[in-house]
C-alpha cells in the first residue's frame, strides 16, 4: 500500500494541516519527517481551532498513529507543552511514536539561534528563534544529541560536555553571553527522557511493517519547497529538507514506496523571514491579502509577506518534488477582485525566463511578468464541488494547473474542515 507525501509548494504556510486533516480518516499513520517547532499548522474542527507546532496533525484523528520521524529536531519542553494542551482539550496523544534517532534541541541551540541572528544584523535570516538551524548544524557536524542518548545519562553527559566545551566558548567569547551550566541541563533532559520513553520506538521498522500490512502512511512535510536547504532560496531557508526526497531520509521509507506526492499550493504567495520574493506586494494589495487571508504566523505571530500567485515557483515545485497532485488552498481569499494578477515568468536584467533562475543573484533581480485573469465577485466559501465555483474561479484554477504542470485535485475555500472540495480522490 502507498506512502503519500504532502509537501508545501511555496515558502510554507500553504495550509498543510487542513489537508492532512481532510484525508486523516483514510490513513493509518501520519509522519512528520523534518523540521521542528518552527512549523505551525492550524486545524479547525467545528468551532475549535488547534495550533500544532511539533506534533503531526494526525494526532487529532482518533484512529491515526502520529509519528515523529528521525529527520525531525525535537524540543522536549515544547512537545510536552503541546501534548498537555491537547490532553486538556480531550485529545489523546497516547498513540504518538517518536524516533529514537530524532535530534534534540538543547538550550545552547536556542541561545545560539538568537545571538547569531542578532550578530548577522541586516543579513539575518529571520529564523523562528527556536534553535532549529544550530541543532541541524550539530547533527551534520556529528556532535548532536539524540532522543536515544537520554536513556544513557553517562553518554548524555559525555556528549553534552563535548558540545558545551565549544558552545560555551562561542557564547561567552564571541557573543558575550553567559555560558550554560551542564548539571542543570543533564538533570532536565534525563527527566525528559523518562517522560519520552513510552513514546519512543524504532519508527522505521514500524512504518515499513505498516506498509507491508497494506496500511496507508502519510508523510507530512513542514515548511515548503523554497525553504528547503538544498532546493530553496539559500541561505534564506530552513535547515532541513521539506521537499519530497526528505520524506524518505526523514522517515526511513524507501523511495519506491512513495506513490503520490501532493503539493499544497496557496492561491497567492506568502513568506515569513528574509529573502527574495519576486511577487511581494508592499502596497494596499499586500495588506488586502494579509487581512483577508489572516496571514499572521502561527508560531511567531509575525506578519507574513504577501504577493500574487507565482507560477514560476509552482513549476519549480512540481519539478523538484515530482508532484502528482495539487491541493489549492485559500481560493476564497481572492473573491472580489476585478482582475487577478498571476506571475507567469520573470524578467531578469531585461531577459524573460520561464524557470527559476539558476543563481540566487539572478533570483534577487527577478521581477514578475504578470498575466491578468478575470476575477469573480461571489463568496465561494460555501462551494463544495468544482461546478459550484463561478466560471472565472474555475478558469483561474485551470490556468494555474496548466502553468504548474500538475492537476489540482482538491481546493480549499475556507478554514473549516468541511470548506473543501475534492475534485478527484487525493488518496
Ligand atoms: P528556522 O527554520 O527557524 O531556522 O527559520 C529559517 C527560515 O524559515 C525563516 O525565514 C523562517 O521564517 C522560515 N520558516 C521556518 N518555519 C516556517 C514555517 O513553518 N512557515 C514559514 N516559514 C518558516
């Protein structure tokens, strides 16, 4: 049976939580494969709104096993806070499984994320300040601390000593901050280890066994394609691999198991943090999209930067992820526009290009070439089939499909669980 990947096609915040929630009752496992509590999914069920940062959105479906894969970086304090918050609202997290290989976000990672951003000044990345980059940095440098290390306090102390020997020098001598005392951290994290133990499992074994048993595994990416450390707008990216390839390494499922890659695509574009954004609107239209779309960060509360739909990015996302389908979200936000601008290509130093420029320098110079599609006035939030949409909204969707090169199989027309139409079955 299939493993299906859900991946953000733009700069994150495309509405992935809504999608995983929609197909939740058709899957048995929902896996987070990268990122950490830099993510933010909002899931609206009835009159209840849930903001999830670390837990896979499958945690809200009673029959799904939510899994935190080895590619995730985990801040235990945040995890327990999130679990407790859900339990208080009657949502059980008992089924949760956590990979023993997941790396831990440590106090020195959080401290370094904040001070290094300050140090960068104008060149800052605009990170979420949650310690994500420093944790992945240490993972690749082979000095990270993993969930399994919490079960051996001797090893934990040894690894932490090695890490702090370097990090405390950095904090005190380079950044002029206080160093971190090891004893308190060991004590805190050993306690986390005891609390984590019931959830920890060999998740690659569990997931591959599930696939053998004909179960459906949904691999849920956080952030988005353009924030991928390899394929995004480097260095203005996150430090992990949200693109579909990352689903394999981050979960321990082989590529031959993946049968579908569903891209989540917002009907316009947003990004948080620094970095190039060709269709960004700094005028009242940007404000219109922000207000109408509620474009304020779930994790940091920051205003999201907003712009028109960018088909160059869409085509690129189709290519690097091998998208088989798209879920187009927030189409309702565009109601009431006379014309809807869509970026179909860029102009870079006087030359037109239909593809993402090869170099970041060129991308920084890219200006959008717009096509103006006819708008629609109707409120579409009650539409439940494609035929319910006004003609011009249908034409907008068809044109987007054509430009990005993969079919739109579902459309979101509002934040509610039922404000969705599925044109063909996603799973
Ligand atoms: P980090 O992931 O905290 O290191 O931040 C790196 C970049 O990724 C910054 O521009 C963040 O704003 C952006 N980022 C991280 N997580 C998300 C997300 O879930 N949605 C949108 N942007 C994100």
